[in-house]
C-alpha cells in the first residue's frame, strides 16, 4: 500500500484470506461453468437501521480501499489453500494472478446513509468481485457501527471534546479501526497509540488509579506526575476521597493545573461539587474530564454539568449496543454472457422474511427542501432525473483497479459534520424513532 501521499507510516499485509470459504468455492464452480467472466454489479446496503436509530454513518471506506489493493494470493496463501484442499489447481492458478481490475463507487466516507442506500457499488467480472464480499462487509459493518455511535455521542456532547478510550475493551486490531471510526464520528482524540501511529489521530493520556496506589500518599502521586508532565497535566481524583484529592491536586500543581478526571460516582453531582471547589481554590481554568462507562444517554444527561470533556470506552467500541451496521453485499445486475459488450440484466433475491433486494445498477441522490435541508433519499436505476443530477451521492473510488479516492481523515471527519448538519433537526434526537429521511425508489427502467 502506497500511503506516502497521506504520510502514513504503516503498510497493510495481504487481505486475501479475510474471506469466507464459499467465495472461493463459488469462484471454482463459476470458472468451470464458464460464467466467472460475466460482467457483474454488486451493491452494499442495509435493509434497516438499528432499532430506533435515525441515520447511519459510512465509515471504513479508506480501509476498504487498502484491503482491495492488498487482496493478493502469495505463495504462502496458495500453499495453505492447496494443502487444505479448498479449491482445485485450476482455481489456484487463477488466484495466483488475482488483481482487482474493476470499478468501485461509493458514498464518500463520512456521509450519512439510510435503509436501501447503495453505500458501495463494486463492478467487474463475477470472479473478481465475489471474492471481495467478506472483507468489504467486515470493514464497513464494523466501522460504520462505531462511527454511528460516535456521531450520536458527539451530538450529545454539544461541542465538548470526546476522547476515545476503548482499546482495552475490544480486540487489539479492532481497537485501532474503532479509533479511526470514532474520529470520523466526531471524537477529537484517542488513548490508543497504535491508532495515532497508523492514522495520525491525536493521542492523550496521563495516569490510572494504579499510579496513585503505587505511591505512599495521593499527594506523592500527584507530585510525581506534575514533576514529570508539568502543571498542565490531568490528575485522577477519585481513587480515595474526591474532595481531599482536588485540594491536594491544586496545592501540588497550583492554579495552573490542567484538568482533573473523575471516573466514578454520581458524575452530575460530583462535577458540580468539583467545579465549585476548583473555583474556590483559585483554579478557575482547570478543566473537568469525566469517564466511567459513558454512552450517548449518559453524555446527554451531563449537558448541564460543568464538564469540559468526556472519555468513552466500552459503549463506543461496541457500537453502543449495535456492534454491526447489518450491511449486505448483493449481486444486483449481471451480463447475459461473458462477452465484453453483453448487456446487463437486473437480478434480485425474492425470498420471504424481509430479505428481498432490489435489482439493477443504482444511483442515489438526496433531495433537499426549499430551505436546503435534506428531505428524502432517492434511489433509482437508469437515467438520473435532471432535478437530482447535482445531488448524486455515489463517487468513484476505484477505476480500472486503481484507487483514486484516498483522503486525509480530517477531510472525512469534516464531511460527516457537514452531512449531519444537513439533516432535519430530529436526526440528533436520542429518543427512538424512524430514519429521519424516507427512502424513495424512482421507478426508472434500468439500463446497462
């Protein structure tokens, strides 16, 4: 992976085995049947948002581009597949030269989406597209779930900074992806150094209760921290008695003390008491940071409290109760034959139980009302109506196998803030409700 343009220090290893076995067995059967080369269109979408959520957030697109670029079957991978008898030699020979050469379109990362939104469209031969299903869904489902939770928390925080602190509550690699998604959703920093190293996300951190317990007295611990990190550090004040700790913290660091952190108790009550005490001690500029298993509801409940920043861990990295975005990857159109100019025909699953899909290669546009506020997500096939031509959502990400849309993470973060601001005000309500925009299907004849 060439990331020199973004100044990123980490390369991504082969992603070829981040897949399910049936992707390869389908490939083998299609090669034998002569259908593997048929031009195909796959789309990623979700049939519904998590219960009560008003919008979703597209996140993970940049990681998908890395994964596609590094989807290579090297000798070690091919040897594993051969030894396990996963596919036959003809298929292994085909995999040895695999390079995705098709096109990928998608909603720009950070954009919002709704049920049915074609958040990503993958086009190429059936063989090269079908192999990417699992890794694309793995990334988008995880990152979009985290970003949606982060967005709700960011909205509830009302402009106060949010610190991502969930590394110890999830898989070590998922923690890095979660930090990235949280940053997109509106968090300002992370405690995870791997995320800072890989994605240049600002990192923060000072001390835990163990540091206080290490020393003979709380005052000794505070003095050691201030001597090392300076008066602008953040001192943890709830190891023993909060009132005594705040007094000692100001006496040790002086009124220039950067912040105190509270990690337990009735945060609303404690925050008010700590603010009053800090002001009385002359530390009027000392900030208050609260942690302690926060979610968007707890953050909202602290809106009237004198809190300056929130640290969030478990609830963030688990999607605040919804750890997946439930996206699927479905074949929606395929050519009638393997001939390059064979016309596309729409295809769709028609099973019962709410798992149907809509056939055809789709476009998506967001219709605005007279005040410029989004009022509907419009999805269709064929020609885009002239009145929606300037509001299309899908942008090219990969063209002819070449990635063309890498972006700095700050651009993605700003895009999400703008997209959320363009929704009706009810989008940021935490009460349960339907998606804030209806999904409308334009019944236009599908083309090739």
